[in-house]
């Protein structure tokens, strides 16, 4: 089971390397889920001495005031043989065999983070110690709780330290090692006070009593050690640390441990408790308990890791791919994003996405309604017909039929169709522009690059403008064609109608009387189609025939010139210009927010961590 603690050690180091060390994050941190043991105590409680006793080495900075100003994650690795050495997480390839140098590096690394001030930092220092005299264990040494700020520290430091300690120990996966001095009233113990607040039932708290040998004569700590004064779920453990005189004389830690064992074994008050007292026993108990907690947390860790991997992958997908560094890569990336946009735009036109149906509505409702509003019957009112027919005769009235009058009547009627035709072109253009903007908003990849988003939008609208002009030209040409050449077969029916009962013997002088003009003008009271064409009905019938034909041909022209072209070549001009740009110019289009770039990098590293953790924890779970 020792590999469980080693696994947690590796994961904790990886978390720190990524900045994932328990501070606020948009996603749950693996650090928070990993079981840990946090050492809590007030200043001068003997906290540092307890740690050094467990390790068996004198390696922690000492002094007055707040000495520990950053969390120290102390990972102990038991080795079977060889020389003891230490490694720092920030100096992974450097081994320290001189533990005085370890003490100095802790101080120096603290100053690097805090800028040689007396302030504190929540960023941990990682220290691994390899020794045959330790048990596999990880401890987090936190700054000592204090009640007064010293010179050079802000007034907020008292609360800042308490908040930092609380942030660690309030997590349900944290085991609390509450260190209290025996020569002070337990009711005033900073460690007990804060531990009770976050763990009121004492289910996660181990009580450690220091300075038992310094208690006033006639007093002892038996009630506390037996759990009568303050009961915890786990038995209290007493330790006897080196005195300041021992430290000054560099008394060997191994000798200090021996003296500690002798103290509990030979002191009458503590003889019955000697088997569960001392720093060696403390280390073994904590190691065994940590292993048991890690084992129980494996299913929860697996669940958290699997869930977080999905969340990280989802957010990375939302943020999009990282920007390529070379010009070819940038060009390819831009082209791919544009193709995605173009595909979404086509889906709108083809009915896969909504919006394209609005174009059909223009052809099926808007255009016919506009043509109907032209009211050709009013245009061919008696006064207008009389005027055009008379003007067509010039100084010499027609002897057979006023052909030029017919032409003018038809041309003046048909020319009004240009208005609805242009309106249909404009309406489809407006819909296509709307679909372009809609497609841009739906292209997730474009949200990543504001400049490219603007350029693609502008290029698409410019293409639609060119297509609109071509469409308008082609559509109006359809009307001009109808004006420039009349369908002869339609008018050849007129002589046949005369043969069937018409009266062509009118004199020149009565040809333009009201009866004749009325036949040209075509009133609304004409019978149905079964009736033979009269001269007056011919103009309106022909205009209506042409109008019906244009009603079908105008949509075809618009679809061919605008809709079809938009699907085929919306960004062709943009692509052509894109190919002329250099890498630097392409880079300006991919102007991603630096914060997003940093976020993606951070997420990618964290995803790598979680995948690695998933693999390692799964292998341990299977081995178990």
C-alpha cells in the first residue's frame, strides 16, 4: 500500500507545477481531492520541532516572529539504504545532502515569492526527503497562527494566515494535525480552536501535545493525553522535542528520539501511555492513517478525474484550436474556419438550418402581390388608351390597325414590372445578408478571432452586393426583352377573330369612337375565357400573359445570379486576396485574446495532468 502515498506525492507535485494547489479555480482542483495532512499550530507551539522529529533532521528555518510564510509540502520517502538526501520541486535535478543548505533554500525560495518582505504566500514549496529513518508520509506545514503583526507586516496578516490555514483544513479530505503546547491552557490553543470550527466532531483531527517536559512541577498532561480534557476520535499523542539548548549544541536527532522514548517510559505519570507516545509513533500512525484514507478515496478520485477530464475537453473544444506559428499553418487555419462558416451558410439555404425558406416566401407571396398591385386595368383606362392610340396615328390615321398604339400601350404597362422585379432582388439580398450574419454568429471558431470575424463578414457582404448588381441587371433585362420583342403569334389571332364575326368595315372617322376604344381598353366586365378576344381585350391579355411569364422567370434569374452564386462562390474573392498575404498579415486576422490563449494553455496542461492521474490511479486500483 506504500505506492498509494507515493502516487499522491507525484500528483501533488504535478498540481503545484501547474499552479493547481488549492486556490480558487473555475474548475475543481485535483489538489483539493487528494488526501493530505496539514500541520496547524500557533507560533512557538513546537510545530517545527515536531516535523523535524518525525523526519529525524534539523532542516527548518528558525527565528522569532512568523518564520513559515509559505506552505511547505513535506514528502517523506523511506529508502532501504543509502545516504539521506532532499530534493525541491523547483530544483528537480539538484540533490541536497547538507540539511543546513535545505534550511537556507527554504528561506531563499520564500523570499523569491514574497520579495524579501515579511508577507505570506499561498504558493507551496515542495520538499522531498529520502531517508531510511522516515516512514512514507506527506505533511503540509502551514504558517503559525498569530495574534499580533510584527514590524514590516500588514495589520491584515493575522487574518490572512488564519484564512490560509482555514482554506487547507476545511476541505473534507484534509487530516488535521493540531499541535498544542502542554505548558499552556488547552482552552487558549489556536490549533484546537480553529480545528474545532472546521471539524467539530474531531473526526479528522489528530491532537499532538508538545512541551510536556516543560510543564510546571506538580502538573501533568495525563487528562489531555487520555482524551478526558478534550476528546478526539483519535488518541492524543505526546512528544518531547529538543530543547533550545539541545538545538544550540546540535544534538543528534537520533539521540533526541532515544531520549524522548526514555522520558515517557521512565516518567511515572506517562508509563502506561508510553507505547503510543513520541514522534516515531506519531509518524507511523499518520502514515498508516493516510494510506487508509487514500485507499477509501480512490473511487471518489476516479469519479472526479473522469468528470473533470470531460469538462476540460469540453472547454478546450469551446475555446478552439491553438494558433499555428507558420504562415502556411495560419492560412490553413483561416481557410478551415471559413469553410466551416460557408458550410453553415449553405445549410441555411438548403433547409438544414432555418432561414432559407424566407427566399421562397419572396417568390411565392411578395413578388406576386407586388405584380398584382400594378393594376394594369387602371393603366389602360379610356383616357390613356385614347391618348396613346391617337398619338400613334400622327398626322395620318392607321387604315388597318393602330399597331404603334398597341406597342406603346404594352411597353408602358410592362415597364412598371421593373419595380417589383428590383424589389424582389433587394428582398433576397437582404435575406442573404441576414443569413451571413446568422452564420457568422453560429460559427464558434470565428468567435475566437474578432478581426477574422469582421473580415469574413465584410467579404461575404461585398460578394452579395456584387451578386445583387448582377442579379438586378439580369432580371431587368428579362423585362426589357419582353418590351423589345412582342410575341407575334398572340396577335395573329386578331384576323381570325374578325373572320369569326368581327366587323372590319368601320370608317376611319368612327374607328376611334367610344365603342372601338372600349374594345382596346378592356373593361372589367368582360366575360370569361370562352369568349373570343376582342380588340380591346388584347392589350391587357397580352400584358397579363407576359406578367405571368415573368413571375416564373424572375425567381429563376434571382436564384441563378444570387442564391446559386452565394452557395458557389461567396468567399472566392476573399480567398484570392488571402493567398497574397504574408505570415504577419495573416497573424493580424488571428488576433486571439491573450487571456484566451493563456486559458487554453493552462487547460491543456491541466488536462494532461488529469489524464496522467487517471492512468496512474486506475493502475493502482486494478493492482489493489
